[in-house]
């Protein structure tokens, strides 16, 4: 079966097929992890889990949660389920402090990553006729590789330029006729800014599609990006612990949320404080169980991502995999101020409605929102934050070019003493 036909089959699975595969793989991965991973064997025994009693997905809550600290403690390969001879590569998960988190891959795991990314290409109608420019980094951080694996598999024209050098990015987009841009969510606005300095109108570029991820971004920011480039921007989720960018799901053209590939991942939403499951529609922390990974499958992994289940019914686009909200933020990015809980994306959605592209949120004794724009906009933003979020921050309107620019993930939130 051709690669794209295989991707189409995965996207168009019936609910019955999804459930059958999910149940079969869940039972298998629990036993596989128990017998292959000393970590899970110990963890299950400590939790009093009899793996023979785990007979269906409904039993998943009997299993203990896995934490990022567990992965740090297991450095370098303490949670691996295969001998080192079967590992073909490693990637490293993001993190600001402490021991790095290493994710090993077998050949089968690399293929699984590629296959999940090809489902995204199928939905976005990316073909061998496209010219695909990949701007995330190629290195231990997994950014660029997933895009490259899929683009290479369909024999597309690939520009694996990697991160940085925005002027060169624009030059290549213009000279080679890039039609698909793969990037962090905030990078297109930086590209547009530099293009303007170069007297290049980005709307005249052949670019028609963008696959953007790696950081939360609001619908309002998406609207800005699409209007700026006259292109469609898709949200592509994914985390290294589950195999990399593009592995867990993708957004369909209906824009109702993210479809999660349930034949490869079980997705739960839990209360961040208690770890207990929450009802569909209620916001919480995403917990993933990888069903089809070989080197280091993770059982009930707390991702830190904040979302909610939207629907388990068939989408208007025809996809029958579950739908969740776009990622609102991470649990460690949540700010509590005067009893109000909010995420940077909540403020971004307000700023973006007034055309603001560059901003920074400083959290200390109070909340300071610095942005490039006018005092008139500052008054309107202050009013809206008070009305919609329930608190009044300090607004600082700055001249254009005042704030730091980023070619990777944008650092929007700064905690100050």
C-alpha cells in the first residue's frame, strides 16, 4: 500500500475499527511495558496492579500516572524496553532545568512518527508537488525531523533549512517558490516583519499552507497570520515523549479542534491537582498512553498540556477519531493573580484582536503586559482583560521593535521577583 493510501486509511478509520485496535493495543502495551521495562514492573507492583486484571481501556485508571520527573530520573535509558542495539536514534524533550529527558527510537518508532505525520499531510492535502520549507531545528530537539520524514516519503521538494537566519528563510521562500511552511506558531509573524524590511510582500509568495505548532497560539493570532500571508495555517500538536511533533493528532479544515489518533494514543483529561479524570468538556491536563511505540512506550504520561474533550462523535469532515480543544497552555504557564487563573494565550487572544503581534507578560507583584502599539490600544486591552479575565493589569505600550524577537519558541511569559 502506498504511503499516502496508508495515511488515508488511518485518518478514515471507522469508530468500530478505532475501538478494536485501541483495545487490542492497550492490553498488549500494558503487558509489554510490564515485562520489558523494570521501571513499569516496579511501578505497577508498588501501585498494587495485577496486569492480568487490566482487560480493557476502561481499566486504565487502575494504572499509575507517569511523570516527567520519572523520565529525568531514568536518564539515560532507564525506561527503555529494548536493548541498545535496537535503538536507531534518540531525541531530547524540552525542559529548562535538571536532567535531560531522552527519548529512544527503534526503526519501527521512526516509521510510526513518519506515518502519523503523513496523516497530517493527507488532511492538509500536501503532495509531491509541494515545496516544503522546514524551519524548526534539526538536532536533539525533535522539531524538524518529523516534517522531513513525511516530506521525503512523498518525494516532495524539501528545503530542510532549520532554525534561524530569517532573511535567508525569506530569500529561499521567494527563490524556490515555497508552498508549505513548517514552523513554530509565532515564527510567521517574524518572517512577515523581516520581509517588510526587505520590501517583500509575503502575500505575493506562492505559500499556501502552514503547519504550525510547538507553542500555544490563539485563534485570533491564527487569523492575523492567515490574513498576513493569504495562506491557511494548521495547528499541529505533538510532544517528544510521544514520539515527536505531529504524532498525537492534527487539525482538520473544519477548525473545531484537534483530532487525536486514538489507534496510536489513548488521551485522557485529568484534574491537574488530583490526577483524577474530569468529565468531557471540562478543562484539565492531557494524559497520554502510547499504544504503538516500541523503545519507550509511556503509560498515562502527564503532559502538562491543558485542553478538554470536545467530542467523541464523527466530525463534519468525516474523521471519527476524538476531538479535543486546541492546547490552551501548559500547567506550569498558568498564572494565578487575585484568584483569577489565566494563561498567556488568553491575553494573546485579546491583544491580537487589536492587531498586536509582539508582546510580553511579566508576572511578579502584579501583572505587566508590555506590547508594541499605541496608548489608545492599551486602554482598550486593559478594559477587555478586566471584562473577560477579571483583573486589571498594568499595560505598557512600546514603540515598534522594542521587544525581543524569536526564531524558535517565543518567550511570552516572564516571572520576575
